[in-house]
C-alpha cells in the first residue's frame, strides 16, 4: 500500500514514511492509493475485539509494518488507559444510539487515535533509520492538544509543541494542556483563533528555508493533527466496531445500512466515517453537524466553501473552525482524484477565501447531508436528553443530537442512526450545567465540576478531577505571526 498527495505530484510513499512526513512536499495531504474493500469479509470481523479489529483494518494500509510491530503498538495503545473494555461502546438511549468516544485518558475522541499514532511514529522512525529528532507541531482547538501531549510525552527522539488559541478553549481544556508533564512537551497559547494557529502551523511546514534550518540542527517536522494519515486511519476502526456492536446486540442485521451523525470542525472524524464507507461498511448517510460556524453546512447545501465570515466563539469550542483541513481529502475523492482540480480549489481558498465546486463534483456528495445547531439548540438538547433519558451529553454531542432531530424532521429517514459522542460532559462542565439551569456564576471551575456530579449523579473522570491539584508547567504565549520564532526559542536553534 502506498500513499499519494491530494495535489497530484505523483510521488508515492509507504505508510511509515507518510506518518513521519505528516504533510506532502507539495503541501497536500497523504491519501491511500486505493481503498481496500471489506464488503465480502464483514462476517469474519463481527466478533473481533477492538484490538483485533484495529489490526485487521490497519494492516491493510500499513503493510510495511510487520504483524508483531503493529500488534505491539495496538496492545500498548488500548490498555487500561481506557476506562471500559470495549474502548468505544455504543449505547442505546431511548430510540437513539450514542457512540461514546471519550473513555480514554483525556476524555475526548482524539484519544482513540492519539494513544496509537505516537507508537506508530516511534516504530516508523526506527524502520526508516531516521537519525534526526522529530518535532511534532500541532495546532489545537482544544482536544487534539492534550491527547497528543499525553500520547507523545517522554518518547525518545520526539519533541511535541502544541499551539492553542488563548481564548478559544474551555477552562478544563486549557488546564489539561498547561499542566502537562513530560520532558519533551511544550505548550504555547497564541493571541488569535484556531484558524490562525492552524494556518501558521501549515505555513511553517511549507517554509522550505525554515525546514532547512531545522534539518541543519538535526530536527524534522511532523504533525499530530488529523492532516497526518497516521492520525486519521485509526479513526476508521471505530465506525466498523460500532456497526458490529449493533449487530451483536441484535439492533440491526448484517448488510443493513446505518447513518452516522458527526459533530464536525476540521472534518477528520467524519472523513474517517467516509473512508469506512469506501471500504465497504454499509453506510447510508453521513450527516455533518456544525455549530454556528456553519461553513460546512453551507458547503454541503450549496457547493460553495466560503471562510469569509465572522468566527463565532461557541460552547462547542473544538468546532469553532472556518478552515476544515481534511475537506481537501474529500475534494480529492469527489473530483475523481483530480489533483490539479484540488490545487485550483485550495489556491482559490488561499487567495480569495472561498471556492465553489461544479455540478459534476457536487453530484458525488450524495453520501453527505449538512445540518447545524444554534447555541439555543445546544442548550436545549443537553437539557432534553438528561431530563428525558437521564443521560448526560456534552456540548459537541448536543450539536450532533439536535442536528439529527432537524434531519429527522426534514427527511423522515427511519434508518438506524449512530450519534457520535466526542467528549465527556465534564470537559465543558460550566456550559453543561448552564444547560441544565443549575449553574451559579459565582462558582469556580472545580466547584462547577462537583455540582454537576451531584446534580446529575454522575462521576467526574479521574483525569479531570486530578487537575485541581496539578501544577501549571506551561505559560508560554506568542502572537499568531511569531510561531516560528517561538519554535526556534524552544528548540534553541
């Protein structure tokens, strides 16, 4: 299996090299040269454990890894760091199904890939005989940062630098990052939003002179964002696992189509669902749920992607994004893998702030539906689900839940649908408590956590509870145009 660029430079690399590179030389994203088809093999996969299923799927893409190498990474990733044996349980709440992706060490869906990807990278460095140190450069809207820091901490020959928007993450997300231990971990807040951070990081990857300077000082840049194919591929696994869990619980039969509704900002999570469909998973619709930053809703509705709008800071901050990087991989597929066309669209986005796909390309979007939720919707959704079903969801999951209600009303589609639940409600405790009309604005973050636990009779995750006594270790801050200077200071180059 080889990986190629979305921008058509015709260079082919093996999986371990794609993981090390992060981005392609031409600024594009790595995609597999083809999608393995599991349609006729689903029966053999139904009763596998999460680890076994992960191996069966990843071996198809990362075939330059031996069975022993791949299983070693998988066994180390999915151990007692997760608080349930299924790793990603799908629970039935009323007539709805929620795929819970927040049972890992940082209580967010990013853990599923970011407990595994660092181990894959470590193996890739050994396999490719890389003598320089790898510097993981990551922009985060809240969850990727902590999950990446946790996954990469104290690994040999790897440093990780995470940039986050100072005013664009929740208090708990910020604390999770600023208290991160690890002799190779660095955290920097920027005076700007996530798009500023992401654009600056991408520009750093594409700056040939800067990369030359780093290489002269024995450093190579790589990424832990879902622009890295090593981050994206492990996310494919849980869509298959959720489908098989519905079969095992006799909720559906093998071959029945299901929908997934995914709260989406940078587009990686729902793209993994699309990849699972390309591999033969019986998927009907992929419902892309946006918050008030509904640039993706507009794209799926009109075919025009336009970032020329105000960024809203919402109660679902991990989705406060106007430039959805992984959409480029979808553009590659729906344009029939036309790298030249992708280049045109991305250049238009970079120069004009928008692009528009033609009718033929738009016709290839039939798998997708866009919906979005207002702040009022999100609050009402949390309240409704808890009061009706005694089930607590976070703000991002509420974006998905309330978007699904709108989809149902508009379509009457009775296909079994899985709502992808991406974070613990305790990561956004203040807004969840507000949604339940239980908040007292005089309370600090940790009193809010305790009150939410008491009011809902649910447990505060241990990793979040420990933040109350954790020492703040990172206080770096920089302007959005000073990221390269900050990297040089950290690496002492």
